[in-house]
C-alpha cells in the first residue's frame, strides 16, 4: 500500500510517500525556522500562512521524487492533531479535498502516534512490546507500546516539554530559536559537571516529568552571575543538557523495569540529541536493554511518520469522514 503522508501541525510543511508503512520513497520537509526565529518562537498566524504557500509545492515535490503521479497512490494520511489549529487545518483540509478529488481513502493521524511510528522507518525497528519516550517541543511522555496502535500512556510532563525547556533556555542565553541544536552544539565545549542544575524526579515510582524548575534554576544562575555568565555559556548549556538527559534516561529505564520490558525507544525532536542518544545506549547496555531510535532526520516533524502510522489505521479499517475536524490537544489513540 502506497501512502501519501501530509504533516502541518506546527512549523514544518511536510509530505512523504511511504510503501507498506516502512519504506520511504520520498520525504520532503519545508522548515519555517527562518520565518519564526526573529520572534524567538512559532507565531501561529505566520505558520498558517506559510503552510498555505508551501503545501502544494511540497506535495508535488514528494510525488515527483517518488516518481509517482497522484493517481498511483493508494491512500492519504494526514495529521489531525494535536498542534496549532490554524496550521493543522491547512494540511488537513488540503489532504481531505485531495483525497476526495482523487477518489482515494484518507485517514487522520494523531501526531504523537506518528512520532512513535518513525521507529518503523529505521533499518532496525523494535519488536513489541517496548517502552517509548516521546520528547518533543510540545510533549514529553512515556508510553507502553504493545502493537502498532495499542499505546498506553504511562507518564507525561506536568509543565514544560523537554524541547520547550531547550528552547526557553536557549532564548535565555541569547542563543536563538530553536534551541535544541544550538544548546547541544555549545554543550560540547562545556563541562557538564561544573554547574549542577536540579533534576526533578518527582515520585520515583511514577513516570511524570517537570522541567519548569530546571528552566527557572538556569534563569536564577544567569541573574545571580550578571558579570560572568556570558563567559560560562558553554558550561551552563552543558549542565542544563545533562540535567535533562539524566532525568529522561532515568525515567525511561525505570518505566522499562516496572514493566519488565527489555526494549526502550526514544522519538521526537529531542531524540536527535547526541548526548541523550549516547547516554541511553550506555545506560541501557549496562542493564542489557535494547535501545531503538529513528535516524536523526526522522526525529523532528516529518510526513513519513504520519504515512507509517496511517498505514496501520487504514489496515485496521479506519478512514476519515467529511465532517471530521482537527483538534489542538489530545493524547494518543484517536
Ligand atoms: O518533534 P519536533 O520537531 O516538533 C514537535 O512536535 O514539537 O520537536 C521540536 C523540538 C524543539 O523544541 C527543538 O528544540 C528540539 O525538538 N530539538 C532538540 C534537538 N533538536 C531539536 N532538543 C535537543 N537536542 C537536539 N539536538
Ligand atoms: Zn512533533
């Protein structure tokens, strides 16, 4: 089954062609980073406008790269939520209209389910069951995944998402937006142990997160070291990154132990973080747990993961209805 995937939930306009939920034939991502970075974050109105400009060329490019015409695809899968409503509506309305005009089935996909399915696009996908950490700009949650569409929420952040913490700390340190990539680069020149920021483990038996205290601790450090903090940027970044990585790693491994599960995975934009990837590999190795991660270019938002999730929904007989609408907040299993 050849599926055209479409994603427009935040600041990436993306289209992809994926065969049987696993083989990427084309994946195009038009990033809006340049549009939003002067504002230090995503401006919803600008995102919607940019999606409208980009959606047709991005879909055309994906089909061209896959060397297919629209009539040769079997179905369309599109992100339905969660995300920015105005941004979602562009991809969703386009996909629905395109599917009806082609006479093809279509299905709405939960963006978070999509991130989990990015794992099945790698050359080394996990077997079931596995414990997945989703760490992105909007979400930080742990799931117990027993089949492609059986995804149980075990814990989630009570305040900021991990990626959001990277973005806010980056802004605080004057390093720009988005923050994940730049913080991780600068951290390589810093000493992670010199400035120790707090790790919020909350209830050790539970799998919820909190990152707002960590962000406030970085702000306090900057405010109480007005003369020196700029020259310490790399150490601050490294100390902050280490605190995030330690908590994410500890909670994910602890969730795996609680279910006696020997497979863990990490997905979402923050899964591109090299310190997190390496730390997880090292720690999991010590406990003989296998770690699965998508390739770095599939960690951030893309449409291939939406097509991969859509494949399983369509096979399960789910299809979109003309009256369906997007949603801004909703967890998995929609
Ligand atoms: O999954 P994603 O592209 O979009 C959402 O669904 O939110 O994740 C974007 C987030 C941003 O907050 C960004 O700063 C973070 O992922 N990110 C990273 C890295 N690359 C992107 N965080 C840490 N280290 C990275 N290398
Ligand atoms: Zn995402």
